[in-house]
């Protein structure tokens, strides 16, 4: 509840936000109106802040340090690098509580086309134009993905349609009519960010059979306790060779 947008974020109004983080070796549970982490085999998503030392005691009191939570120094991952930070670990009984993947809703978005390039993908999150393509408005949450991973997709990838942004060449789609294999990049982002990406891949509109290219959201096998989603068109598009620049991005 100390995270941005949550009830107790005011305690961090004088702190510096450093980014979203991954904490491995912990499971998260829903205590009611707040979350709790305990040692486990999962990962927890959080936010890292540099906090003025004089404000630590008030946060300790809020968290019930020593009675409800125990403050520990743990290794965390931020922007692909590891460092150390204090975290509050629940010391109560979680046997009757519901395990959750995160306090805010996150999903793995899997790209198998030009969004595999982080620079291209971040134009959807932060706003911008990639190498002269059309401008994309920023997402309300412009923070980068919590994690990025290579992933194997159980469907073949092919090129279809005619993209004005790529010299009228074809772009990537998945053939979900049968099992296959292709490679992609998975970004762990908020559900809101995922919906924003879906809109941008469909000319700024929701998925709709009347006009969209990527009209279908496909659920893949869950990873690290989070849903894994990608987008394509279930109806096979007419094959079209991609341009050289598209090949280079892939």
C-alpha cells in the first residue's frame, strides 16, 4: 500500500522512485486490504524508493515492524541488475489466506514481431515514433517492464497484410490453427499497459472484427504465477514478404 496510487503512498512523498523491482524467493498473499509476502518459491513485484533516513521510523510504525512485519535486507532485481534493499516480510500465519501473484495486476505480454525490439516496444509505453513510423501516444503508466524474457511460443509465425509503416511489406502474425514453434520476447507489464499496447496495435481502438489487424488475444501457459498473453488474428492473413528493415528489427 506504499506503492504509487495506493492508500499509504503519502509516506513516500519525500522519497525518490527508482523503478519497479522483482524480489525472488517470496510468495504474496492477500491479507484483506493490504498484501503480505513470506518466504517461498515465487517472485514478488514491488517499487524501489530511496527514502530519507529520518522518515524510516514512521514507515516502520506503519508496517508494525517487529510485530506484524520484519524488516529484512534482500537482493532485488531492477532494470535487469541486482542490488539490495529493505523489504517488510510478514510474520503472521498465511495458511488461511489467498495467494496472489501481485498487489497490482500484471501480465506477461509476448511479442513475436517488431515489438521484440525494446526501443520499438517502449514507443507504446512512453510515447513516440520508431524510425519515422506514426506517432504513438504514451500509456498513463510510462514505467518500463518489470522483467523481460525470451520465450518459446507454441505456434508458427508468418508475415501478412501490408503495412505502410514498413514499406507496404508484411508484418508478423501467429498461425493458431495448429501447434508449431516460434520465438518471442515477454514483457512483464501492468494489465493497463497491456490494454494500451492492444489499442495501439489496432490503430488506437479496441479489438474489433470490423477493422483490427490484431483482433484476438491468445492466452499462453502461465509463467511465474502470471498470465501470459499475446495478440494476433485467428483468421489467417494473406502472405506478404516483409521489407528488409522489418527483417533487421526482428
